[in-house]
C-alpha cells in the first residue's frame, strides 16, 4: 500500500468520524426553551432608525451599556423608518423606536403595542422644506409635495395644511420613502418635501431651498418613544425595565462623554460631528422628570394622554386611521416610575 492510498483511507476515516459526530444529537443545543432556560438569554430584538432622538441607542450598544444593565439586546438598524414599524407589527421585533402617531396607527390596526418611555419631542427636526418661490403654506396648493406616507412628516404636512385651511386634496401628494423623498426634492422632481433629520440636511442642499414650517410650530405634536410588544411586558418585565434603565444610563454617559458620544452618533447618522450638533436644538431629549410629567394626565399636548386623544382624532379625520384605538392600553409608566424611585438622590 503506497503512501497516497494510505492517506486516502485516513481521509475517508476522518470524514466518516466528522459525519458521525455531527449527526449525533447534542443534548445541550437541541434542548427546547422551557422553564429551566433563562428567558433573558434570548436577545430582545430592538429596532431603531435615523432620528436624533434615537441615535443614543448606538451609544448604548458601543459602550456595552445593555450588558452593564443586564439585558441581552440585538439592536437592529433600519434604513427606512416605516420598515421598522412594519417589523414590530409583524412580530419580527420585540421593541422599536416610534412616534406617538405611528404607534396609535399601529394599535388602531390591531397591533398590541405599549409605550414605556419617552425619548424626546421633536422641536424643529421635522421640517417641510420648499423650493424657491414658495413662501407660504397657501403656496403649496397644486404643487408636488413628497413625504413618506403614513409617517410623522406626512402627519406634520397635514397639520400645516389644516392650519392654512387646506387638505391633502389641494396638493399633488407624492408618497416616497423619506430618503427617496429628499433625493427627489434635491433633483428638482418635486416642489416641497417633508423630512426629518438627518434627511433635512440633504434636502436643504438644494439651491435656494428653505424651511417653510417645522415641528417647532406644533409643540408636543411629535413625541418619540420606546415602544414594546405587550407580550414582552407580560413575559419579561425585568428586561423592559432594564431597557429603560439602559436609556437613562446612556443619557448619563453622553453628558459626561460628549465628544465620544457625538462621534458615535454622527457616524451612525452618516454626517459630520459639526452637522450632527446642529440637530440639538430640534430635538428635546426627555429627562426622567419630564417623562413622569408627560405620563401624567393633563389638558394640553405636553400630556401623553391628551396628545394621544388629539392625534387619534386627527388621524381618523385625515383618513390615516380607520378607527381610534383604546388609548388607555397604550401607555405604561411603571418602568419610568421604578427608575425614578431607584434614583431619587
């Protein structure tokens, strides 16, 4: 027997051994998830997308703040905000970053979602940007206006039109994904566009373009949240608490490490650090005290319950939602209250 044949036989033996081992059941890997398997070992699928109030989650991940707060998170980035909303609706996510109006629309359509944290309020980073020659909302009549249908900037556009006594029927509405809408505006294919930061930077790169109005003109109309499935709350309340704790730990990190944090968030946004800093004034990040206040009953848009009622009515009137959902089921403040109780000092 020559050496080549001996080698071949040895190779066959090794291959057979590998196949035998690989086909042998592994009691550890094939063990089903049951009461003896810690649920917390299963990662929470948390979605986020391009918005200044949500970029801090990137800091949470890179600085390992999820781990420090003992929660296993698979942070998922979405280029399209609407895609993240659809993923939560479809059960592909356990949690997502969403606006109040989009959450209300999802719940009205049958999705069981709960707001557990207020990330921020938009105070100017959602904008309606127009070409040269358009100087008032009334000037939008008959013009081509692009926005991502059913999302926050579509909502902002409708608010502005209503304020001027117009409706969507008075414009040529172009439903485009936010990034595509900004690109279409820069290319001169539409006369105006509704976009949020950082897409506002791209839209304003069109020569002689300008902001017509923004979320600053409608205080409290666009709050942004951490939204989770009710199933996650019921099965893993300790992990929902850990998510909330991580958020506030992230805000603390940003306060004491601003340069590092800005670098991380600007990179995720795809803009320079100096450009990212221009978004600060347009987004009001909520402290724990502001969260507690917003979850409390009130008679203006600073109260979530009041804002939810007003937005719900508007969505139905505008035809963006077929029916108003039960708003009592949408808000759960126990997690921010628990965090506040643990950090009274």
